């Protein structure tokens, strides 16, 4: 999902911790660091992925769930991945 244009292409806007996935200099969205992801919690992460416009109507992040870019099971896997980041 992070590198697939048809499934969100997360690395176009976000950076992952060093050594996790491809290196990128993207800085449009916040850096996806494990400690921050865990502070947000799984429910908040899921909500932000499904429809980030609920939290911020001016966001440029697409509503992956609401627009059916990602299936519910893909969102669940993404939440688990983000929550487990170092």
C-alpha cells in the first residue's frame, strides 16, 4: 500500500522510519513514527485512514475508506503496521 499508486501511495507524502520500506524525502504529511502511531491509538489511526476529513476538513489526504481506495481488511492491516513501527 505504501508504494502502490492504486492503493494510496503513502510514501508520496509520508516518511517511514529509516530501514522500513523505501527511503523518501516526502514531507507533505507527518513522519510515520511508531511512538506517535501508538499514542494516537488504533481507533484514531483507523479513523484517519478511513476519512481524515472528519478530523481536518482541509487535509489533502484522501479518504481511503470512504472512497473505497482500500478495503476494510487492508485498512486493518495498515493500522497494525503503523502501530508496530519502531
